[in-house]
C-alpha cells in the first residue's frame, strides 16, 4: 500500500508545472550543449603516482543537428512550462 501512495505522489509531482526560473536554468544547460562539442582536460601531478592526465569530449544531439542554441532554449522552456522564457539564455562565449 505504501508503494502505491509513493507512486501516486511521484506522478502528481511529475504533472506539476515547473517554475519558469527552474526551467530557464535547466534549459540553459541544454542550450549550452547545443553550441558545440564540450571538451574537458585535466592535468596534474602528485607524490604518489606522479603525473596524470584525463580528457573527455561530449556533443549533444542538438549540436549534431546544427540547431540554434537560442531556439533550443526557447522550445525547452515552452515544453516544460507552457510559457515563453522569462529571460534570455546565458550561453558561453564562443
């Protein structure tokens, strides 16, 4: 019985509209990813293992499709809230 109550609470929460501020924050991340590949590089050294390096490259489906990051942001906010964005996206400089 308890699992039914928890599941019901989760479904009600999932159907609740997201706040415009939260949607903007979440969609800005997606719009930044649409700007192009994201590259991470870590270099360092310590006394135990000496020098080390690691790297990563990530690219979103929106970037592969060549979608405009602002359009990605606006459609994401609209899909989450049913309203237009309350602020322009804060994207990284290219």
